[in-house]
C-alpha cells in the first residue's frame, strides 16, 4: 500500500468518525450499533534508534567499548541479533526499570545510561543517588512496559534542579511520559494543535506544547513513534497547594532535555485494529433499559445548554466495575431536576459532558464531566451473604497495573497489550483505605479482584454522594484523553447480567428528515467505514 493511500484511508476514517459523532444525536442510536475502537499501529525506525544510541553511548568511549553495534544488516530488525546493543542496554537498565525489554518501542527516559555506566566502571558506590543520572529527578515513581509501549512517572522535589526558577508549589512535581505503538483514532476536534518551544526545537523539531484537560503536554514524534510528556497543572496564579502551568514549563523542559534511549526491543510489526461490531448477549434482559449515549439530562450540559457526546464505542471488553447487580448509571448532580427521574432505577442515563469545570475535549463546550457516575443497588431482600449497603465492592475491570501515588483520591488501572493501551480511573474511594490496602503504583490486579468499596470521598469523607465515578482514557497523539465510557459500561453490564439491554431512545423526529436529506452513499460510509459509529 502506498503512503498516499495510507494517508487517504486515515483521512476518510477520521472524517467518518467525525461525521458519525456529529450526526449520532440526530440520526438516533440503536442497540446493534455498538462498535469496537479503531486503532492505528505505528512502525518503529530501529536503524535510526541504533544510530542515536551509538551517539549517546559514544560520549563515553570506555563505556562504548562494551557495546556491540555491528548488527547483522540482513537479519530482520525484529530479531534481537540485529540489535545486540539494545539487548545489552536492557540488561543494564532493567534493575532500575523492571521489564523495560518488553517495550516494542524505544524507551525514552530522563536517564543517562552512559554516565551511569561510566561512574560504575570508575568505582562509584551503589549508594550514590540515582538522581545524579536523572537530571535531579528522583528514582522513578512508576514504570511499566508492555506490548504496546511504556509509561513512567518521575518527580522533582521542591528546590531540586540547578538553574530552575523558584516556585510557589510546595510539593514534588510529577512528570509523566508515555510512548505507544498504538494510537486511538478519536474524532478529536482539538487534536494536533499547540505551539513550538524554541529552546527545544533543535532536539525535537516537531515538538508542540499545549494545555489540555488539566495538563500541560509536550507531544513529539521520534523514530516514527508518538511520545507525550505531561504535568497536571492549573492555568492560574501559583499557589502552595496547586501547581500553576507556568511553574510546570521549566520542569517539563528540563525533563525533555534529559531524555535518552534507556531500552526497548523490536517485535513483530503490528497491523491497524479496525473498528468492528461489538459482541453482546443475544438474550434480552427482562428489566435492564438505558437511554442512548449522549442523551444527558436536559439542561445539564452547561455553557449554552450543550448536550452530551454521543459515542457508541465499546472501548474495551471490561468486567463491570461493581461486583454485583443491580447497579444504576445516573447523574449525581442533575437527576432530581427531571420530573419522575430516580437515581436508583432503570433506565440508565449518560452523564459524560454534564456541566463541570473540567476540560474535556470530546464535549462540545470543551468542559464537562469526565466519566460516568454509578450507584450500586440496595441489598437484595433475600441476601444470604451479609450484604452491607455501605460495603459494596468495587472490582478491577481488567488484568492491569495500578497508577496511583499515596494519598491521591483517584486510582487508575492501565491495560497495555498488543491490541490495547487504555486506562480506567476510579474515584471517590477513601485514599487512606486505598493506601492501607496497597493500591499503589506498580501493583498488579486481576480482573474481578476487589480493590475497594463504593464510597463518598471528595477532598474529605462525605464530600459527595455515595457512588463510583468511572472513566476511560485513551492514548492519542495528544496524550491520554477522556472518552465517553457509557457504551463500554452498558456492554459490560449486559455481560454481568447475561442479558441485552433495551434502549429507550429519543423519539425520532427531525432526525428522520436529516437522514433522508443525506445521500445514501454518505449514510453508508458513516455506518461502515473504519471508525464509523464513534
């Protein structure tokens, strides 16, 4: 396939996704329209990786002598014999970054392997702080490499880092980096924007800086792979308890300047993952019913009364995040404004994009609720397991790894496989209980494993109603972005109860006229193209 045809296919896919998202509220949604996501697979330029590694290691001749760069050019790049230097590098860095060789892309970290090895060869004590080789960033808080790429979190303590301007924020600044061979094809109206950073232009020619969804992000492409460095911050005045984005800029730039190749290993080339119809139970549920995606409580969208974001994508085949049915997805802020609405009842209703102050690029206003609120049902009358309504279990939706520092209010579970690079965030469980249970960075959990109970923590106990907030984050060229989890949760709940739900639509009205006004071939392309239905 020629490069031009690949580009054309991507453009058609993006336009189809965009049109489907735009027209879904008008055309209506139907139960058989649930689809899996469209994901693009990147290709790594491994020869360029070896050339750069040779330069970085070559800065220390004594260290370079221990590396073998004369790979067999006739051997495929996916064969370790073609990349002996990378195999050697992985052996050096694995004690610091366990599992680094599992990454199918070059692992870029603010770690200088050449300086580290040189110091060890010259008798530096093992007790010497690793921050010495990491531009003053302390030992990695979180590192995970999997079949799609890698993710890492580093911290810079207040006052650390020579030459940095003083800051008001009194806590360590957490810097995240992600690189992925898989990129989710979202219909993203804000995607690809940003500004160049002159001080980094020579090192990262395509680097762009932008603030999205509460993070300042630096996105760039290296060796054919997208990477994003991000810091959570507020675009506001500096405060001791809140990092201002202007304080984050110099920290991020220090991090970027320090990036070196720390490992990774070639694997078999990947194919794009095409969108397909999602599997759902054939048998109908006797009572489960739901409103379609994007049909939020009237008037709850805020900012000129914007509506929800219709998205019929099942982003992952997950286990439902509450242990038992019944469970109810409803607004925790607006449900009582709608006459006759009940919080603990069917049908479910989407509340992604409800009025909030959080930035969400998928919402029409640019702001909104980042996920879905779920309440467990009351204990069954005939319960025989000692059911306590205040101890209803929250479980892991997939085999995954935890991203969470101590005292944080949110727990994120990440899946990194050959066909997925996705995150699921849980909120409102008590942080002190999560700390005591060891739900912290790097812990591996199994699908269905209990990780907490439904609670009401928001800055403090009893800070919100008793419910679970659940959201989905997808890796894109702009970093981790929130997608609408509603359809994913409907699908998961159907598997939990072993029955297909009944959609309670909006009544067809003007939508029918719009559908008839579109040419048949356009409607067909919206329904069938890769990414259609998103």
